[in-house]
C-alpha cells in the first residue's frame, strides 16, 4: 500500500508540474500573441510597413502627435516628409504647403537644391511666414493687439493706422536739418536715446535717419523708387503703403557719424555694435543678410525695429527673423 500511495503522490506531483508548464507556456504564447497584435496595430508598425526606415519612424514618434501620425498613415509614402518633420520650426498644419514648395521649386533647382539637398529650414521658414504666397495677396491685417510685437510685412497690412504717442528725435541724435522731423513712439524713442548714450560711451555716434512714416509718405517713397528704377527695384527696396514697418512708429533707420549714408554701413564698427547690443534696448536688426526670401527685403544693415527689451532679447537669441519668430511663437493659430 505504502509504495502505491507513494506512486500516486508522484503521479499527482508530475501532473501538477505538467499543468504548470502548460500554463506558463500558454501564458507566454498568449502574451506574445497579444503583444504582436498590439504591435501590428501600432502607428510604428504601420509606418514601417509604409516604407519609412526605423530611424525615420522614431523621428515621427518623437515629433508628431497621435493625430498627426494617423494623418500620415492616410498619405502615400513621401521621401520628403521626414526632412520637413526634422526641421526645427516645422508645423504639421503646413505640411502640404512645404511639399508643394519642393515641387514648384524644382524648376528653380540651383537656388534651392545645393550639393547636400534642399534647405528645408529655409523652405519651412518661407511657408511659415507666407513668403510662398504672392506678395500683398493674402489680405491679412496686422494684429495691433500684439502691441510692440505687431507684425507688418508684405503679408500683413496696417491700413490707416497712426500711432498717437509720437516724439520727435532731437537734432543731436539724428541726421537732417534742424527743422526736420524724425519721430518714434514714446517707448521706442526713450529706448533709442538710451541706446544712443550707451553707444556714445563707446565712441560710436549714432544718427537716426528715418523713423515714423505715414501711409501717404510711404506711398510717395514707393512711387519715388518706382519712377527712379522701375517696379522690380521699388518692390525690393520699399514696402507698399500700409505695409511698411515705419508706419508703426517703431522702426528706425540708423547710420552713424563714422559711416553716414553709405552702402558700407555693414562693415562699420557702429553696425557691429548695433548688431551685438541693440536688443538690450529693445531693437532688432529687421532685414538680415541671407533671409531675403523670408523678409521680402534686401539686406538692410541700418533698419532696426523696436519690440521692447524682453521680446527683442528672445528674437535675438532665436536667430530668427521677426517674421519667423512671430509666426512660430506669437501668431494666433486660428487666424
Ligand atoms: Zn527702414
């Protein structure tokens, strides 16, 4: 009896062990099956199936929201999409416009396609700032509720806006005859004088050349260049009426005693000082070199824009044009 009982027990133990093994294997098989199912339903798997490489899919996972990944899955594979997603100031809502740039700019091959490919940051900047559109075609109004941050360019118009706190810059700080008027809004005026003193401490004698310009005066300026050298020249050098920053009373053209009214201002130590210090007084260089496609203006080493110290510092540190900074960080997304 004793041996038989022992045998029975042994059998029972073996059976239990068998059940445990089956259970464990079953669990792992089921678990693996579930995981596989979940994986095959994941955006990652589906994007890989679409033909995107693993590092690209990881980039998508990193930079896009769930909703955007879903949208991507409804699209055909596109070799250009990852380059745009990877750009620092990429906005998903503009994806189709970015891709359109690649197609339309193909004709302009040498401008946009260097030895190492398209300049995706530039294309993103162009689209984000509406520079892909025909100038003056968007019919957008400048948002005056942005205060000193108001954006005025070839895509945003001030219409008939006139500032109500203009101050005239004294002769000592400007070019022109004694009776000439160069005006700025009060805070921009105070900041210019403060900046002037700081520059003067370092033997730089700044001279304001042009400040506030009414819509009518801007029209005369544009007409002047138009008559002088034709439409293309005028378009490149002067904004159309309602579209000049000078109408805000926050823009100032600055030269210096050392280098007055010269095309070489960008080589002067006054310019170097302004580029490195103006933001501390709330002013930024508005039309930098190499950003002509975005600003729509040729490089103007003398044109500065008052934004207030805080915003000017942020823009200066970003390395962006104000057009790009505004569109990425300040524009209303529901416009
Ligand atoms: Zn100017």
